[in-house]
């Protein structure tokens, strides 16, 4: 059994979007046969004006 530490740019517990879904799926797949520790960000990423009207 391997031990993994995974750094993530999103917190899968609070991020409902695609990145959170992918991270939850990856963790679920790995946890079935390995020990997995997630290192989530301390603060949610900030939007930098991408896609916002000015």
C-alpha cells in the first residue's frame, strides 16, 4: 500500500465545479487501495476579472 500526499488548487469539499469533481473522483479511486492525504488551499482562489464585464 502506497502513501500519497496530493496538493490541490481547489478544496474538493467546497468546490462544486469541474476541478472539485475531478479531484473527488481521483481521491476516491486512490483511497480504495492506498493511503491518501490531500493538501488543500488555505484560501479559495480569487477571480482575477476573467469573464467579468467591466
